[in-house]
C-alpha cells in the first residue's frame, strides 16, 4: 500500500520544497522503503520546454523524453530513482487533455468544470503507477494562496478524505524570519500560512520551518500551539553549508522519524553512510581546480543547475573542490585580450548547451583557446557543435563554417535534424514545427569507437545510453574534413548517421558530446565524463 506525503509551501517561494522532498525521500530510502517523488506545477505551460532559463531555470529531461521542472533533478540526484513523464504534471497539460476530451465528446454532454474534472485528473496523476511503492512524495509548486494552485490543494484535500487516514501526511514548508532590528525570530508568518492552508480544508501534520538562526524551544512550542501540531512535528530547517548535508541535518532534527510516527510505522535506523562519505568528500577536499563555464545564461545559476552539481560530483570523485567561474560568452566576441585574461587562469574550460545565436562566437573563441593552449575542454550539446564549427574553420580550412540555427550559411557544419530513429520508430521534424516537445528528447544509445578516449573514460564500454535535448545536429557530410583536421568522431548513433561524440587525440583532454551527461550524474555515482574532466583539470593545475 502506497502512502502519500503532500508537500506544500507558504509565506514566500524558493524555500526549498524540492530539496526537502528529495532529502526526505533519501532518508526513507535509507531505511529500506521504496520511494518516488512527483511534482505538481500550477503554471499553464504544458511543460517548461519553451520557457527561458531566466524564467524557470534549467529544463530537466528524463529517460523517456519528458521536459520537466528542475526539481526532478534534485529527486534523481538524491534517490537515484530515474524520473519519468508520469512524475511531473502542469495545469497546462491537465487543461489541454481535458479540453481534447471535451472536443471529442468524451464527457457525453456534461458541463466540464474544475470540480470534478480538473481535480479528478490531478488525483489520477498522483495515484498512477504506484503499486510497487511504499511512499509517494508529491510536491506542489508555488505557495499556498496562489490562485493557480487552488485546484491542486482541493484535489489533495479530496484525496485525503478518499484514502485511509493512515495513508496521507501533509508537510508544510514555511518561513520563520529573523528580524535583526528586534533581534527575534518571528512566528507570525508561519501562523498565517497555516491558517491559509487550513482555510482551504487541509490541516498540516508536520511543519518544516526554514530559518537562518536556531529555533528556540519556546518558539517551537508557540508554533505547535497556534498551528495545531505536535511540538515534535515542528522541524527546524536551518541554512546548510551544502545541499548534500541537508539529509543528515533533517535526520538529526527528526524529520524522518516524525513522518514514520505519523504513519504508525517502525523501521531500522537509516543507513546514512553514503551521505556521510559525500559530505566528507565535499567538506574535506585535498585540492582545488577552477573551471571556466562559458555560457549565455550565466546570470542565473539555476539555468545550469544539473551542470553545476555534476561538476561538484566530479570534484567529489577526485576529492577536490571545484571552483566554477561563470563567464558570459558575449564578453569574448570582440576582445582577444579579454579571452586571454579570463581563460588563462582556468584549469578546464566547459562550453554548455544553449539555444540561439547570442554568444556563439564567444563560445567558438573559447574552444579555440582551449585547443591551442592545450587546456582540458568539455563541450556539451551546443558546446560540441561549436567545437565542430571551430575545428572546421581553424583546422579543416572551412572558413565559412557555421550553423543553420544562426541563419543562412554556405557551409552548414551544423544543421536541423529532419529525421532520426527513436524507440517509437522514425521521427520526422521540419523547421516550421512547434518549438515545444519537438526536439530529439530523452535517452538514446551511442556506439563508441573501441580505441577512443571516451571508451576508456566509460571503462571500456562500446555502447552507452545518454539523454538528449537538441534540434540541431553536426552534419555528417563534414566528418572526413573534420577528422583530417584532427577532430575524431568517436561516438555515433547505432545507425551511424548522427554524431554523438567528438574528441582530439592530440590534446590532453578535449571531448564534445551531443547529449547532456550532467542529467545522469549523482553525488554517490559521479558521471565518468565529469570525473574524467575534473581529473584532467587537476593535472592541468599541477602544470601551471
């Protein structure tokens, strides 16, 4: 029997509901329970695929090709459970599906309403594919009181009444701010947030109180009294030195024990040894490397959330601290002195994915710097494409090399994909199709050359599976010219048509990949490409 933990937030956004859900799931998992986490997003976009990273942060892609909220990255990194299309729902998807049914006549002339049609769809989503689970954690985006979130709150209220009372638990994440002028932590925002939630028919069972200073026993008792919960159910959540110390911190405060007490369950003490090791590696590094990330969304680190964490994981694998320098690619477009000044101190250079022409010439210049100066280079998605354009221009003699993504070009080294094979069969796209959900999305197999650098990085593997999110592809017609210029195609799609990986054998570490390896990196299982890249950067640091 699956038990449901519904996680809501109040007072302000960005309190860390996603991290809290991931941490609690990891603690329950460490006690031997089977867990899955789901995200309810109230916005009207069908998915975040067409949103600017500055609006919503990164788009996290699952194995089955869903473009989802970045919180699913937290879920996967903390539990190792691969997320699916069924683990993220938006108001947009719900309304789209309901309206499609109405147009087909599926409702037999009934008036289609928020209650019961929308709330029934939300409840069905929460309960789908849960037969083999002990706990399903459902995070509701936004804050209590947001108008767009009301159908979700109502659906959870109904589900609580429809299931056995021992099957549901409501955890409310709230803020206890510190007012410096008064020298006090204030509980009133939490009281008002809980009152708002109870006014919607939901009494929280556990309160997770975000605070920047320790929560005194008196304030805990006050919150418990005014919010109608046990004192032990008021859990302080102080700011942590690292997100990877949060599970240990929440366990020390009794969060997982309180959840089990609510459900009347007993379990062995959790095995948190791997979290102890992760924290030890993070807090006690034996060296430091500096990685320059040359991107176009560097003003918001959430735009590269998984990339940031994968670099940290690579550091853990090598027991070094990774210092990331976020560098705006546009700064390098017209100033060679700026390129040298910014990139010369770097022990490794990474060019990540992105869309559109802005900053691309700066990325190409960064690739050239890494190639000529023999600095470890890692290109991801658009970063690999820019490595191919740079190689075409500067080592293969194709001076007009470019990408059709950025306009007309006489030498389309990179062009739009029109056909590719997927598990569902042949996929076809055109330049004028919708932007949302039309890319090459999800996990695809790649075949590796047996004597290649990347095959060695993957432990001698000849076949790998990695997640993709791209609409443009390196043009295989230029393969011979690029390889004559020293850029080897060491990974291809199984049919041999789509380039997946390029590398330079004459370089200490130069790898470009069409996929997004950062999406599969875990703190307890760092992705081999990131572990190898940081190892190369560490060697570079000893040469400088």
